[in-house]
């Protein structure tokens, strides 16, 4: 701090000193130089004037001298002597006699005071105490030669010089005053900055935070983080930092002390359902939930979500909250109750029939209805209101999740202007042309730009967003710093590729892989060495479930040797079944499976088994561990966490991942067999390759992918956003202090 003060405060003083020296130097040089210049210029001026006099009367004077007409001569000379600076005009003849001298010619002047060399000449003399400039020009015929004498009063030069000196003096004083004013201003600014730092330091001291130059004993990863944060690097990109729940927790304490975390999402992390066996707790099949739940366990806070379970109302307290996870509470779940109309309009309608197909390239037409938009707006308002009510501080960190809440960031900002709002868009963002069909595109963009940070999975989606903003609303886009400024508020638009917890919770109680293999095969009546492929997801048309089934059909047709030796288990959780596009998909999948099974099956052998029900995470992980390969054939997907979960489940370093090139995950898991799900032939070939892949190659690929998922886990994802949020908050705090000055 002291060093900074010295550096910043001495700078204006140096500026002042430099200014003073410059002014002195200028005075020393400028004044004599100006005098010289003025006198040279004046001399040049009087010489020219004298020549003009000569030229005006040269001819008539010659004639008067020839004729000896003294009266004519005197009249001629008097006529040119009217210029106020001409003292006198006369003629000096050969015998140095002054002839025809004008009226004002100084009486003391005589011809022997000047040289008469027979050519033009100039000299300075003193006459009657005045400085006088004398010019002489030879005139007259050869028989009566003479010199025309013109005397100029030079006393005006002195007056000019004095005037110039005064002007220069005034100018230099002016420069000095401006310099002093600038220096004073600089000094004031530095003093203000210093006062702000001082206040901050006092505040930090009060809060028990370290002062610059002295760091508390921190755990190593956090020390690395804070150091690189200070250095302006992206610390989370450093593989040296291992991200765990503890790292995230420490980060919150160190970089965001006292920050209150509030999550807003449609889907809740824990659903209570009434069943015949009583109230049962369900963990939904949701990438969003599997990513955020471990983060909230590490950070604590409040998660606000739609209470969708049949027993949800029975399990909350008077404030509609319940502590979760129920077996080891770490944060509060605040449930919001939605009417059926609200669910139909906001969730099924605008979110899932409008925005979902709009953002995914799956060739399903988006539907936009005025009534859906009404409910979407209303539910966004209700969640924003809940955030304002639940917030215990004026500046919480609010994590707004997904396309269900495009309007909420702006609404929250209106209620909590000091909140740090981080919005994460879990699905792709389309190009501007595609987005342009949405009738409420401007409102959606403005809603999202209420965020402090807006995150997407990939750079590509960020660029699509910039392009969309550029096309449809008036704002300032800074592509270098990746920000959009709307109405004076800045939103940082960044890629944060989402991930899963490492190690995943569902892996903890898993038996060894051999046991999982045996259990799952036995459950489906398959031989111990039977090859098993799996696909696990929500029953969604974006997942390419039909396409992968067709590729299995093709495989069995092209490589019949796999018949009877290979089975594909499709685990699909029913989702959004109220919508025709989803229920139709389910029907089509059942029909297609029957068709393929009829074509290639035999007796008990059915190459495709559809397991259409919700599976809890431990069941999903058991199937992953039992499989020889996993197929993720999304037609379009923001990230796809199933691919990462399969990799995380395989602590035996075995198994092959077939992964669609149209997922965000394909950018990170390049050791998978990357396929185009629209190309059935390519998928069938990838299946054949996977089924034949030697264990060593599987191990090599799987190890690389596991390392990637371990390092780039969900704690790093959240950490990167929170570090950016910390920077924004610090910057905001400095600006607020500066404003208070
Ligand atoms: O991928 C988008 C998304 O909202 C995810 O965040 C989530 O995993 C999934 O869809 C769940 O959808 P829903 O909540 O409609 O079941």
C-alpha cells in the first residue's frame, strides 16, 4: 500500500516540477529571441518603406535637380514625408549640404552624420535623443548628383518589444496556471483513490480479511487460485488446482465472504411423491440437477424451484421450505406452487413447445402462443418475487438456471439492484436468423441482459448470442471483453462448459464392475459374456433415440454375427409426456423396437430392450458399469452429461463411448468414437468398432476421458463463474465507493 501511495502521489509532483522548469526555460529563450525577431523584422520593414519613398519620387526629383527648381524639390519631398513614422526627408549634395529638408526633419541632423557611399545604404543614428534609422539612395543626373535621405523614427520598435514581452509573460503565466490546475486535479484523483483504498483496507481489516502483501495461511489450491486471480489469469484453467467441494467452499469463503447463494430453477433437486409405500423421495433425471446439486451442497444457501411432487406440499414448513438433502441437510429448498394453467402455459407451452425446439436443431417446429407467453411472464415474475423475499442480504449471488427463466434476470435486477445475477443457459443458443422467429425475441434478450454474467456451454453459443443481440436490440457489444451493455448495465457473456461432480455420489455404493455386469445380465436373462450397449436419457426427440435404434438395425443387418450376442438397453425416463411431440416419440420408439426385434430377434433374444421408467442415479450407474458401450446420439445438445456420467462410472477404465458430434461434450471427450447421428451407416460402423475394440485401446481412451472429466468437473464449472462474480462484485464495490466520494 505504502509503495503504491508513493508511486501514485509523486507522479503529480513530478508533473508540477516539470511544468515549472519548462516555463523558466521558455522564458529564458523566448524573450530575447522575440526581441531579436521584432528588431530584425522592423529593420526590414523600414528598409522597404524607404525604397518605396525612393521609387515614388525618383524621376521627379531627378528632373527637379536637373532644372534646379528648389521649390518643386521641396514640394516633392514634403509629399512623401507624410507617413507618421517618417521623421524627415531631404537631399545631401556632393558638398554634404542638406537641401529641401522637410518640415519635421530634426534640426540637429546634418549630412555628415551618415555615410554617403554612392550606393544604397542604411545606418542607425541618434537624433534629438531619438533612435533614428537613416536610408540614403543616390539620385540626380551626373551633372548634379545627390543622395536622397529618409529618416525613420525607431522609437515605435521599443514600444512593440515591450508589448511583445507583456504578451509572452501573460501566455507563460496562463500555461503555468493550466499546468497547476491539471496537476491539482491529478493529485485530487490520486488522493481519492488512495482514500478509497484506505477505506477498503479498513473495511477488510474489520472483516478480518488479509491486507495486500500479507496472505493468511490458506489451503494450497486456494492460495494458487487467489494468486493467479490477482495476476489476472484464469485460475480455474490451471490443472494444478484440483476442484473438490472443499475447494469450492473455500473459494466462497475467501473470494466471496458473506455472499448469500440463491439458485432459481424450474426442476427441483428433490421430489417428494406419494406412493403405495408412503412418501418416496425421487432425484429427477435432469442434467441441471445433477450439476447443481453438488454445488449447492458445497455452498449452502437457498434453491427456489417448482414443487412438482405429489407429496411436496406435505413435506415443507410454513415458509414452503424444506432442508435438503434430507439425510444430511446442507441447504434450503424453497418450493413454488404453480397452478395447472401456469404449468401448461409457462412450462409445457412457452418453454417446451416454444423455446426448446427453437434452440435445438431437431426439425420440430416451435409453437408460440400469446397465452403461453402471458403465463411465462407471470411465472418469471413469481420466481423473481420469491428471490427478493428469500434474500437475506441486498446483494445475493443469484444463479438463474435455463430457458424457463429468460425474463427473470431483469425482474430480479429491478427488485435487487445490487444482486450479482449469474444466468446459465443449459441448452444451445441458435443463430440470429433462427432466433428471429420468436415473436418476443426483444423481451427475452432484454430479460437475459439483466444478468451480471450470462453463461453458455460453448464459445459457439456465445457468438450466436452476440449475433442475435446485435441483430435485434440497440446495445453496445464488446467482443474483446465479451460483454453486452444495455442501458448502462453490463453483462459478461462467457462459455462455462458444465460437468458433473467428481467422484459422482452415485458411484460411492457401487459393487465392483464384474458384479454389476453379472447383475444386469442376469436381470435381463443374458449370458455373462453377452455384449451390452446402453443409452440412458429422458425420452426426448433431441436425443436421437430412433436414429440409434435404426443404426442397430443396420448393424445386425450388415454384421449378422452379432445377432444373439449383442443387446441394446435403452433406459428412457418419460418426460413432458403431456406434449404430443413427446408422447408420439415414445409410441414410435416402442413400434420401432418391436419391428427391429421381430426382424432380428429369435425366441427369447430381443436385440432392443426399452426400459421406460425413471431410474434413480445408483441404478443408472450400475447399468453404465455393466455395459460394454454407451451410445449418446443427440441430434443437438448443449452439453450432454450422460456422456460424462458414463465415463465417471467406469473406474475400471473399460467401455467405449459413442458420442454425437452435435453435443457440447464432443468438444471435450475427443477419445470417444465421434459420430454423426444422422448417418446410420457411420453409427453402425462405430458400433461394430466399439464391439471389437481391444481392452488396451479402451483403457487408453477411457483414461484420457476420465482425466478430462475429473479435472473439468462441476466444481470447476461453478468455481469459474463464482470467481468471475467475485471480480464483478469487487469492481462494483470500488465504483460504489468512488461514487460516494
Ligand atoms: O437440458 C435442458 C434441461 O432443462 C436440463 O437442464 C435438464 O436436465 C432437462 O432439460 C430436464 O428437463 P425437465 O426439467 O423438463 O424434465
